């Protein structure tokens, strides 16, 4: 049975979806935001169970408070082999930094003509915030697409210190 809960955050209400494990834990399968493209929604065949996400909620609260720079959350690995390869590379981008699509492609041995496929794999990341796809920016420093919205991407990068806050 799939379980879910919502969590208030500085980015708005987050939807956490997970799968219970035989040992009583829960693996996170999705973390999404309001207005996100292709975000899952609570469904009748899923059970709301906030207690199953206590550790995820604790880690997210610590992250937003500036006390946590790396998550230690069990999650269910989904996606194609290519997507998982890209997502593994995202997990290696350090807190407080950013990288470009081209640099990330180079890191995983992807030819430049496959940058669009890389972008699609990043955009399919089901674990926003936890898997830091927000840390990938354009080569010119521009904030390219983010499933949760470019404004949230800027807020996350500013929170992590990768961008300076604007005065306006």
C-alpha cells in the first residue's frame, strides 16, 4: 500500500509519498510541490499516514533551518538506467554549489548532443529537494527549468548559499 502525507515548508506544501517496508520503515518514492509538472496527487487507493514520514520530516526541517546539508533518507529507486545514472550524479553535487548541464554531462561521459536527454532525466526526478536537481544551472548562470518552478530553484540555491540573495 502506498502512503502519503503533506508537510508545510518554506517552498509551500510538500507532498511526500512512500512505500512501507516489511521492517516497519517507509521508503520515499516521491517528494513534490504545488504546481509541479507531473506531480503525483493523493488518491483513494493511497493511505494518509503522517507517522511513517517522521524521519523525512525531521531531516527536511533541519535542512530548511540550515542545520542539514546532506540527506540520509531511504528512497525507492525508480526510472530507467539512464535516469538513475543522471540522478546518481545529481546526488554528488555538494550542498552550497551548482554545476552546469554541460559539466554534469561530461562527468557521466555523455556526449554534448545528449544534453537535452540529460535535461529530461533531471526533469523526471521524483525527489525534489532531496535529490538536488535544483543545483544544475545553465552554462551562462541562468536558471533553467525546474519542475517545482524556477522561483523555487532560486530560493533553494539562495538558501544553500550557491546564490547571493537579491535586494529587490
